[in-house]
C-alpha cells in the first residue's frame, strides 16, 4: 500500500492548526496572567489598590468617559502575582469614584487580544474564539460563555464572556491558577 505523505503531512498540519486556531490567550489588555504586581505597577503607576476582607487585593482603573472598569486581582494563594483580570461596563458613575476621588484613568483599550470589546455580540465572539467549552444561563438576563485553556505561567485558564439578554458582552474575565497553588473552593469557581 502506497502512503501519500503529502496528504498525511497536510492533514496533520491542518489538525494542528485547528487545535491551535481557537486556543485562548493568557493575557488581557497587555497584562499576562502570572505577571508580578511589581510589573503591573510599572505598567500602570498609581493604579488604585484595595484589599478585600478575605485577602484578595484588587488593583483598579476606570476609563472615565465610557465607565469601563478594569480590575486586576492578586489572590491570597498567589501573593505578588496577578491571576484574575476583569473588564466590565458600569452604568453608575459613582463606581468609578470613591470618597478619595476618581479611579485612575489610563485610557486603556478594553478588548481581548482578538478584538472582542464590551458591547460586542455573541456571534462575534464565536467567530473569533469558536464554540465555547461551556454555555450557562446564570440568570434570566445573563448568559456565560466559558473557554478553557492552559497558559504559559498559569494553569486551568478560563476566558469568560458574560452576555446580557440582548446577547451583548457586559463582562470579560480571564483567570487561572499559578502552578503549585491550591485555591480554596476551586471547584466552585465560575467555569469549572
């Protein structure tokens, strides 16, 4: 039996491309998951920092003109590293301000590496990322699309798009776990 090596090579190459074509990136808005807090400060000096009661440290900024909130999270089980990035649209202007003033405005382009922005459609997400690994209706007005992958520094990578009842993106989150860490309640995290 004669084997057509050209056909086999093309088939295997296409299979490789298909598997890599929709692989999710491990960064959002220029910050790779697993980046140190020190590097975050270098990129975004004077970013607003506050610590939550369970130990998470949030670093936040807001595009004041569009009320787009950008949050980087340093979890207690991965101290000094960013393992969660969230982008969301707010309707209430007070979210971008507190008693001490406005969150810093770095005029950050709020989009994924493939150009998905807040307000984009479910169809545009699927055109860029393929079919999600999981679709879940979390409320009457919200649906969550979850994409799974592995990052360069983090494992259990998840890219989450929250859609409103108009099938428009209202929230984009990217998170993962640092190697050799064991986050509490890991199975309860969204997208698991």
